[in-house]
């Protein structure tokens, strides 16, 4: 309905979340995106606002384990998406996954409480 938030519809959130969880399971374990998985475990947790998130533990086959810097760089990145190529993704990463600048540099940052960063 107009004006509703995800917290207002836990039934839909749960259905969509479960469908996406099954897709992630298939992607990681059945299709072996990171390599052969020999064992795995996961737990679903709920945030204070009631929205779910997942923790996965994957135990990889010896042949699929990362062993050098080049292996890690293949899967792990700390780069922002290209702003010209992926403007929406860049905006979302900057909004939801980055902290700052705050303090004297940006007194209007969302983390500022009573003139100081709440993350110290």
C-alpha cells in the first residue's frame, strides 16, 4: 500500500528474503562460484528493525582455498564502482557502505550527534 515500509510487511519481506537466500545458496554451494564447498553452515539473524541478514561459513576444498595475494585480489575489492559507468551503484555504495567525512569536514553527516561523530 502507499506509504508502507518493509517493516510494515514482514510476510513479503520473509518470502522475498527466503527466495534470495535459496538463490545465494545455489550460487555459492551448488554452482561453486568460489570453488568446491566441502562443508557449510549458515544462520539467519534479525536486526532491531526486524529485517533479516545471513551469516555463511563455507569450508572450501583444498584446491579452492585462496593461497596468495593474486587469489585474494580476484575476489576481494575495496574500490568504489565507476561513477560514470555505474552511477546508481556508486551512489548506493557511498550512501550505505561508507562512513564520513564527518566532524569538522561535514557537520551535516548522518553520524553527527551533538557536534561529534557517534562512532568516535
